């Protein structure tokens, strides 16, 4: 991440980059330490990255690539001065990133089956409590919030435009995931009837 931030920025004199990196590092490490102690099985599931479904094999590399491109574009923006420098924008962006990580934490604490890949384990059950009582895919809400905060934290509102294709890929991912869960996870269809909204209550 340091290379993705500071190579395209062309300078280490980039306080937004240092603050963003520090925030990401602290959030990630605190979360990892917590779940390594409280739920090591979740941690193992999160480390498994190989997708089995054909659509997901296309979606996931594109998704990770766009997230990385967001950082690179934001840092390039800093070097070339495309965005007007607004110090409060960077701080606000970091707060949004923290909010995204907190949503991740709530999801992972509630759902030990929330792996990185779309699969169903033999003991898996439908989770309908916590954030899952509000929307069916709170993990993707957390990703969208974090993806929006990242370019803002780095001081670039132009790079924030990449959130649009990121959301489009997430919609493709969740629709494919839901088709799989309806077919293979018992009682998921009942859960869909109970919790109507996928990402945003009252909208979608």
C-alpha cells in the first residue's frame, strides 16, 4: 500500500497519504487481532481467496483492481493537482474509512461464515441478526463505504468516481451470490422474504 500511495504521488511529502495508511493499518490490525482471538475460523475463511463460481472469477480480480486503481489515481491526483486541496476532505475521508471498518467489524462479529469467497460450508446457516436484520448484504455496504472514503482520505474527489464501477461489480457479485444461496443454503429464500433490502433500506 505504501508503494501504491507514494510512487504515483512522487513524494513522501503527502500527509493525506501517511494519515490514510496509518488509519488503514490500525483498523486492519485491531480487527485481525480481535478475530484471531475470538473467531479463528472466520479468519481462516477470510484468508481463502480462490473463487469457484465462474462469474466470481471475473468479478473479484476486477473489483480488487479497481480498489487498487482508486489509491493510485488519488495519489496521481495529488502529484498533478487535479483536485483542489481541502484538508478537511482528507480528515472526513479517513472518518468514512473508519466507519467502513466498523461496519466490517459488526458484520464479522455477527457472521462467522462471512468468508472472502462465495461458498457454503456443511454447518452454515442463515444469519438474520445484527446488520443482517436490516439488509441482506451488509458486508458489501461496508466495502462501498470504505471504497468511498479511500480517495477522499487521499484528497481526491476525481478518484472517488471509481466508486461507480466498484458498486456495479458489487451488484453483479451479490446477484450471482444470491442465486447460489437460494439454491444451496437452506431457508435463504425465507430470509429474503423477511429482509427485503439488499444494500439500502427502502431503495435496493
